[in-house]
């Protein structure tokens, strides 16, 4: 049976043929989170004793779901992301600069990459 595009991309990344249902460890090319998923990820990273990103240039945070913040809670969550991005020197795409999925597709994604998003 022919491989799907996703199977081919993951196979290329791990260096061997993969099939549905198989568990593999594949390198990730880019990671992004937005203002709904970002605070959750940051909380978990801190609980795990986070010490920094190996490749911070591959990490982005977007403020695009609560844009602008409509509650104190969402403003605080955006501040959490801003502070974290600043502390760890990762890119922050701010309120009004666009939607995460669209920006990643138009500006950052390259054919054959594995990209993890916060949805």
C-alpha cells in the first residue's frame, strides 16, 4: 500500500519507514503556542524544571485568540506569555499581527517539516 504524505515526512525524519499505529520519536522542526495554550504549556515547563530551549529560534508564541484581552484573566495570561518569551528569548507575535496558523504557514513552515502547535 502506498504511503501517505504524512507517513513519508515522518519516515524521512526518523530514517526508516513508518506505518499507522507505530510509535516513533521524531525530531520537531518548529513549535508554537498561542494565548489559550501557551500559559498551560508554560506552567508545565516550569513544573518540569525548565532550563531553556535548545533552539529558541524554533519557538514562537502568538497572542491571537483573545485579541485584545477582554478579561483580567486573559490579560494576565498574555502577560505570562510576554514575560516567558522575553525571559527565554523566543519570538512573540503580538496582538493584531495575525493568526498563528496562518502566519506559521505563510512565514515559517517549510515543506517536509514537523511543526507542533498549541491546538
